């Protein structure tokens, strides 16, 4: 079921239906909290909306689930730069 919510979220995200995409990703994340895809996509959606604190939260969650995830590390670094948090 989580995969279905995630797929729906990706479809809505592609068509810039951001509120619906966020709700779908949140449902997917609640159903599969150990799956790194949903916080990653929530982070990307938040980053695109300019919600950088929220994006950093989700990218850090991905790093907890998959410490070797270089994409999440790169996105988190970019968010930290935009937040002027160069020490992080």
C-alpha cells in the first residue's frame, strides 16, 4: 500500500500538485517508515517549495535510514548552504 501512495505522490509531484503529493508521500512514509524513498521525496518537495528547514529534516531522516546515501547527503549540503549553515 505504501508503494501505491508513493507512486500517486510521484505522479502528483510531476504535475506540480504539491499538496496532494505531500499528503501521498506522508501516507507512504507512515505505512513504510523504514523506506528511505518517502522522506527523500518529502525533502525534495519541501526544498522546491523553499521550505528549507523542513527539507533538512527529511534529508537527515534519509541519512539516518541510509547513512551511505550520497544523493541525500548532497541535497542536505545544498540546503545547509542555502540556510547559511556552513558548519553543518
